[in-house]
C-alpha cells in the first residue's frame, strides 16, 4: 500500500507562484508514474501534469509554460512548481501514483486527500 500527502497550497494573488509537494510512503516501487490532478467547484477532476520514472513529462495545454512537474526518487516526492497563476487555476490539487509492472499499468493507483489552491486579488 502507498500513502500520499500533499502540501503547499494556499492563497496567492494573480501572477504569483506556489510550489506543491507530494510525499509518498509505504510499498513504493522503482518503476512508477506520478501526476497532479485538480478539481474546481462544480467541475470534473482534470489532469494537470504527469511524470514517469524515466523523467518524461506531459502537461495539459492550459498550464504549459507556467507549471513544471519534477520528482526526487531519493526522497520519494513529486513537486509541482506553479508560476504566473491565474484565477482559473483555483482548485483542489490531488497527487496520483500508478505502479508499473513490466512496462504496463495494471490499474493499481493511489490518491492523496488534496490541497487547496486559491488565486484571487
């Protein structure tokens, strides 16, 4: 089993920056994918960014050039640096973990409880 705990959320003005962190503990493998999702009030949860064990990343179009996902395998953490924040970025941000076996995801995943990011003047 894997436990995920997010931190770093808060209130920030438009144009500001925040850095989110996700700490993983438990039965952590060496081959895995991790990502950040977000959910705004009244909207569906959406993918923000993902990163593989090999360091490959991808982002949703609305955050490209502003957000950066990174990982530190030695510390079992994944981070999301958010710059040039906009009011539409306001949401609860969730950390996601997927275990990979022989190059295939078999459906095992874990979620954190979320951290709130509010962008407002």
